[in-house]
C-alpha cells in the first residue's frame, strides 16, 4: 500500500546501508530465491494500522490505494494533513512493528517452499524497527533473513538475483515496486499480492506481474508449479 507521497527515484538504486545488509546475506548460489515484502503480504499492515489509529482518535477511510489523505479525524472527519502522515507512520512503526499479525497461511506456505528455495524478506520498515519486525515474523513461523529496504526494490532484487542461478520470485503489494523489479531484473517471476481484500478492490493487478492474489495457498501453488517447471 502506498504509504506516502514519493518522488520518482532510480528504480535500480540501492541505499548504501541496504547494500551492506544485502552483501552480508549467506545465499546458496545453486538454490532458487523467494524475495517477499512483509506489509500486506506476510503481515496484516492495514488491520494493525487501523487498530493503532483508533487509539489516537483517527480512522482509515479506504477510498484509494494510499494513506495520504485517507487518514481522518474521527471527531471532525477532516483528513490528516499529508505532511503529517510520515510522522504518524513513523510513530506507528515504532510502537507496532512487533505487533502485526501474520497473513493467514503465509507461514505454512513459506515453510513448504523453503524446502525447495531460500527465502529473504525485503521490507520498507524503518531501519530502527528491523529487529522488532524480524522477531515478530520469527515468532509467527517466518524465521527468515529480514532486510530493511529504502525506496524502490528493483535494485535490491537485481543485486540478490545476481548471486543465484535458480529461479527468482518477488512478492509485493505495491505496483511501483513490482514495476521496478520488472525493469531491473526481467527474469524474476513477479507476484502482485495484496492480503487485505478491501485494498485489492481499489487497484488493478500490476501489468508487470505474472500472478495476482490475496490468498496464500494460490500464490504457493503458483510458485510450486514454476519451480517444478524449472526443474527444481
């Protein structure tokens, strides 16, 4: 889900701090690689955000696939100014990075897939909350390397893809991340996954994706088929 207004950076750029963590990953060059976003793919971001907003007198009016302009005051109905959305989200992540519940079936699907492929979680959580997010995911059955990314994800995915020879899969809810990976590393199989069905109704499937779903068993089956077709 689009969390704030963004400029149009280089789709293949990698933040220097992110690059260090990518290079520190221990990857098997002979195994396929699944690179998954967290919010609205593995974790129920919107449900958690709504709970947080309710506690501070706000609510999320899901009128479009964005947060800016859609967070409103419960008492007045007035939208939170766009310039304050970033601060609000920073406070949310600081207090709730370890509290979001897993998307149904995500842990079981990744557990089975991890027998055939290695898994990395690439999430745009603030760097300061990376450890809390990793711990939360691990406690919910998803104990995989977690990379706190900044900006578009195409560069990070391409960087990882260059280190393995097997098929690459990338899952994300945000179309511009899907597009950036399509442009940075064309062979990657792209899954546009939006767990919250209310959000999924607000946006068309990415034209760059190879698969679109809100249901992990379906995404699981797609990746299993792709792995079999590739001989893994």
